[in-house]
């Protein structure tokens, strides 16, 4: 009798383990297909700002350009937000530099000076990466492009996000109270787009964008989100492109997880200026060089 009971219990455990294994395989299989679908490498093999490509497998310091694109109909649109992230696993730290979209700089490959977000309209991801790289004089090893209009699908897929709002305002028919608030997809998009009512202008908007992005990452990394992994993967596949391969993403998750222990958010110093009746954000050369030095040191590169 005892033997039959043990066999019965063992059978139940076996069924559960097989089911769990099948579920895990199904999740892994769908994740792999999604990551393969969003992979879109840069045309260049490596950054001209490096002598050799850094190894993610060996946990070398790396940089990633996060771009929020704003397509309009059949047009490519502009990069609505630009955030350069540098990761140094040895120092267990990361730096996030929000680049004002009106920053006046050379558009690499176009031969003109213009607003930095126009690089995307002129030449897509390639021109944006080359332009930001030239402006900051640091290598950009990888990029992640997110369709901002579709970003709301990702927020909804993780069940919404929680942020701490420091300014009460209304945007796109959504009212946001001051203090801790929960945002669904549409609300998160409106929240991250507002800048005209903020006395900090574009810097306030950049701060809210970072809040939402960090909240999505935190929520998506939570084990409870696995229950809705199908919706999350669908939203990612529709709205994200990146030069990172599946293997590199897993290696970053494994080798760079402690960089979140120290996160510095950097604001680029400059001032607004009218030129030919167009408003630009002009960054003094000294400020640009000081920022470049700081980022190069964090990437363990020679300071020029």
C-alpha cells in the first residue's frame, strides 16, 4: 500500500516537472524567437572610436545608445529621446546621459550642423549613432531603438508602472497628480512627452522618460511578469530594434547586473539660443569635453 502511495505521489511530481519543463522550454523558445526578430546590427563592424571591440562575455565596460523614435505615417520621424548609457561592471556602476533633442551639433554623414535629433530623420539609426558618437567623442558599442508610440504596449504588457511625480500637470487629456502615481500605457506615453508646462523644459521631460524606462525594466524583471510573458514579447517584437544579439543580452543580464548598485544621471550643461529664427540647445565646448572625459574614464578608455 505504502509503495502504491509513493508511486502515485512520484507520478504526480513527475507530471508537474514535465509540465514545468515544457512550460520553461516554451518560454525560452518564444523569447529566443523574439530576440532574433528584434536583432538588427549596425552596418559598421565596430566603432571607429575603439581599437578593439569590447567583450561582453568578459564583462568589459560598454556603452549603449537608447533611442526613442517618433515615426509619423510613412516618414521615419525623429529620435524623440536620446539616452547614452555606459556600464562598468568592475566599478559596479552605470551612467545615464540624456541628450537634449535640440542640441546643436554636426550631423555626421550630412555635412551640416543641426539639431541632434534630426540625424535620425536624415539617416536613421546609423546616422544617429555616428552623430552622438562624434558629439560626445566616445564609442557607441550598441543601440536599442524603441518606437515611442508603441512603447505604451510594453507598459501595458508589464501591468503598468509606478513613478513618483514631482510636478502636477495635464497632458493629452490625462491629469497627473503630484506624488506616487500608477500609469497605464497611454498615461505613460503622455507623462513622458510633456515638456511645455515644465519650467525645466526638456530636462524635466528627460527625467520623466528615465523614470518610465527604469520602471518598465524593474517591472519586467519581476518574476510575476512571467505570467504575462506572451504580451510582453509581442510588444517588444513590434516596437524594439537592437544591435545586441540574444547571447549578448543574456551575458549582460549575467555579467552586468551589479551596475545598478550605482546609477548616476547626468545632465548636459548648455543654454538655449536662437539662430536663423530656430531654437537650439548650445553646449559649450568646455562642458562637452568635460563630459566626454568623464564617460571615457568610465569606459576605461584613454582620455584625450
